[in-house]
């Protein structure tokens, strides 16, 4: 059963585009940021960010992160999503090139807008390696969840 649900998680992640990334601030306070992402074959989740952003400064101090991806739901039965805990780090040059190619296919507007292209010259590609995730699907029943240790 879990293999089918893990495939459901991958399909869900590939069907959505924005994650909310939670990091730990300099004084231990939680901080969150919404980011576009792509999923690699091994379920790592990649996003781009400037090294000067607050969430990257937090990750440099403490690579432990959490993130969520969810549907927009008005009715309780429509609530579905993924909660993830893991670690985050910049990708190597080769991995970064592969992730960037996937990113620009998924989000072609990053190459089409000259102003955005210029702004993106200072970005790095980061990867979240999930250690634990929870699939939530209220269409099955209220509070239905399946957890995975990776």
C-alpha cells in the first residue's frame, strides 16, 4: 500500500508548483517562505534562491527544514497535501545544471522575461532531501494520513 501512496505523493508534488519552506531563524524563531520548486527522481525537492535571502541565511546556520505543499480547499474533504521534514543544501554544479534544466522546463517564464533573467543571475539551486514525509488526504476520511521515513 505505501508504494502506491508514495507514487501518489510524487504525482501530487509534480502537479503543484509552490511549497512553503520553514526554517529556523537566528534566535530560534520559525520563519516561512513560499517558493517555486521541481522534484528530482529521488524525491529531492529543488528551488532557487539568492544567497542573501533570509531563508538561505537560516539554512547556512541550520540545514534542518520543513515544507508543505497543499491544495487550495474550501471543503474539508478537498484537503490534500504533503508535509516534509529534511535537510537543505546547495546542489553541486552538475546536479544544479540538471535541476536548472528541469526548472526552466517547468517554469519557462524565467527565461522569457529579460528583467527576471537578469535578477536570476545571482541565484543558487538548493535541494531539500526529505527524511520524513506525511501524505494527508481528507477525501479518504477526515485526518487520513500516511507517513514515510526515507
